[in-house]
């Protein structure tokens, strides 16, 4: 998070430094998250944890309630509505792509005996 007033007062060079540092921090955090989670999952299972996916009916109910909440927030908060409408369009486009490109590969790889 950055104070926009202070950020706006920076020179273009300092703004570029902050943007580069934020990009590196994000990439580093995401890489650590992806690299550490498999080991953490193995530790949980080794300790006796039983893993289950949420049942479809629970996921359906959660999705329905989420959509109702987003609709309610959109009706009450114009700022939320603007951001959410942009996000929802982006999400729909991403889901279209991932269904075609990534999901098929992921399904295939999950079936392999690696």
C-alpha cells in the first residue's frame, strides 16, 4: 500500500523504483507461496489430516450467496459497483481462457501417475 498523495509527489524515477520493488515483492511472495504449499500439504497429511473438497452443494450455495451479496453491495455502493463490474468482466474473460487453455492441461496432469 502506498500513500497516493506522497506517491504523486515523487519524481518519475522514484515512482519507477517503487513500482519495480512492488513487482519483485509480489513475484517473490507468489513463488514462495507456490513452492511451500506442497510441502505444507504433505506435512498435514503425514500428521493424519484428512483432506476433502467442499461438496458441490456447499460450493453452489456459497456461490449463490456471494452473488447476492455482490448485487446488494453494487446497489448500495457506486464505488463497489464500478470496481466489481470491471472485475467481473475480467474474471469472465479469464475463466473463458483458463477453461480452454489451462483446465484441460491441469485435468490431464492430475490423471498422470507422477
